[in-house]
């Protein structure tokens, strides 16, 4: 296991474990809580943010689809994971649906919010994190995109393996 | 030494940090046109506006602006221009309109009106009032050739360049190589610095952002043993001999993340010399965004002090302030250590 990464049963479980933790965190900071969620994950080339000896070249790999139980009162969340030819970070495109008439909002203080324009691609976003002095392995969830829709909120969130480890530690602390 | 940095792109932000790390330099100001990510991420920087319009745009973004370029030039000793490559000439008049600040232009500038091409190990006093730095690729080759001294008689190099910088996603080639069918500019720059040397260069561009790679063939005046060669290369601790039998630029980049340097800067060029019948071949792997920073700092110091300052002393001061020892744990060792290890 790389330093600063969370333990998972198998490498195939890694993106789904990470997605479950991210979805749980996002649900927790959304008011009111969403009734439905969905998620597409763009994973780094070989499942970790780092050199990939077996990453895709000019291709997207489908790493699978699962239904995740994020929270008891929430119906299982469909999660699709795709791997792309990049190593900088994980990207989570998350949709949250709310009851009609709700005015959902998220606690932005719980995320690192990028200045306008910086979240337009992961190159700018990750270099901004370097500019902040956080290096390549930041532990925050970084908000790259936020849109209100007719049904609720669409979020684009970036994270690294260090963020996964941080969320996993928080889960272990809760479980104890 | 009061120092101004113009531009805060991939080079400018590293220069600002490097200048701030020098015990004999003060970062008097950084001059920008727009509120780019670095300006927003580093509010401690002393920001000056390039123009009135720049001041307006920066103010709108909430950036605290200390003044204008003109204010800064009156109180600076040296200025390094880190603006977009090959546009320095468009800024020269703005600099010359105020004071006698000495000017250094970052790599890639071809216009001789900006001053001579200068490198601290080759012609340290050539740039008296204004000068140009070699490009990143040229800098790495210059290190090798300067360490060899008069032993080198000819050099051929093929430069494999990253398609874009780490912060720019829109300039890449997705799957392919772009091969230039003409000699690259590096040969002219190397001839300017080593007039007696026969030089040929070609360049290609590849879809990567893990640093440039150079394949360098050097013909020597007389054959050298591998240890003799390494002893010569040991003259420059900015050359680090690869600790592994292969160089994976992605893994080198990853290994740099553990060294605690801002932006994972790799100031050193990684080299693995392979003896040949007439000299040697080598791969050079370099961080194209960081490799010129040490020489830029050297030259600012040398331009300010003139021949009163020994060039090797200037370089040593830079190395100490930037933490350049020749050792890159997990990546490479000084050439002198490589000799011992053989």
C-alpha cells in the first residue's frame, strides 16, 4: 500500500470504497438531505494518484458499476467508475435530488472551494493546490463545480489518495 | 539586492519563491497583468500591476495591489522577466523607461536586443545590463558541456519535449508525437555559448507533463573511462546521476513529492552517461518548469555584483539556499558518489 492511502479489500474495491466515503461526506453537508444520489467517478490511470505502469493510453476503461448503501434512509446510490489517462486526482460527479420545493444548499466550509475558473480542468486545479502549498496529496475534498438543477444539486469534486485515507480514518473513528 | 519578478506563470512563481529564499535578495515586487491562480493562492506576495487596466482587474478580484510597474522599477536593482516566451521585446521599452534596473529574460527569448545569452558556468559576466537565459533544455545540456570543459568537441542532441505545462490542459497532443523536420533552436543557443563546439539538435513533442527528456551524444577530444567522465560531471552538483538502471520520468516526478520542495521542484538534471567509442551518450531528464531557476538566481546575483563576485561563489550561494546538494533520495546521487559506487 502506498503511503497515505486507505486500505481496501481489493484494488477493484478501491474506487467504490472511495466513492462511498465521498458520497457520505457530501450527503452530510447537504441541507436538506437528498432523497436520491448518483455518482460517476473518473479514477486516475491505475487506481492511485501516481505513476501508472498499466494505465490506459488514449482510452477510457470502464471499471464497473455498483449500487452503494451510503446511508440507511437513502436508496442505494448507483456508482459508475471510469479510469482515464491521468494521475493527478480522482473526480466525482455527484447528483443529489431533493423533494420538490426544497431549497438545497451545501456547507461550503466543509470543502475547499476553488476560485472562479480554476476548477475548469484538473491541471489548473491541482496546480492551484500546489500554489497553496499543499503539494500533490491534499486531503480536502475540492469543489470544482456546483450547479443547481430542477431536481437538486450537481457537484464536481476532486480528491486524492490522501483524501481517501483521511475519510477512511474518520469512518474508523465513527465505527469505534 | 532588490529584485523584481515580472509574471507569475510556471517560471515566475518559482522565481519569486527562489528569490525569497536567497539571504542576499529581497523580493521587492511581482508584476502581473491579471489575477491568476498563484496571485489568489499567495496573498502574501507584494503584487504590482503592469498597467492601470491591470490594477483595475486585480482590484476587482480582491487582490491587494501595492503599486504599478513604474513605482517598482525606481526602487529595484535587478528584474527578471518571466513573461510569455518570445514576447520579451514587447516589454523592453516599459523597463527602459524607468531607472537603470538590470534586466534578465527567461529562456526562450531569441531577440538579441534583449542582451546576450548567458549562463553562470560559461560566461557569467557577459550580461552586464541585460541578458537572456538559455531555455530549460539548453540549460541542462549546458551543464554537461560546461562540466566537460575543453574535452567536448561535438554534441548532438534530440529533445523530447512535454506538450504542455503542468497547469495547462488545452495544449496537449492526445496520442502521438510531433517531430520537427528542421534543426531546433537549441543548436544556435549552444553555439552562442560554446563557439568552438560542433552542435546539431532536433526536437520532438510528446503527450506528457513529467518533464523534458534529452538524448545527448558527446564526442570527446580523447576517450575517457567511465570514472573519468563521472569525475568531470561531478563539477556541477546540479547534475545528478541516476540511481536506477532505467529512468521513469513519471516515477521521478512522484519521488520528488516526498522531498518537501515547493511544486516538487527538481532543479537538478538527472543524467545517465553511457560510454561510446568516441565519447559518451546520455539521457538527461529535467523538470522543465524548475531546472532554469538556479541559473536564473545565479545570473541575477552576478549581474548585480559584477566581476567582484566570483561565479562559483554565486552558484554555491544559490545551491545552498535552494537545497541543491547533488543528492535526490530515491532518484539519483552526485556524480562523485557514482564514481565511488562503481
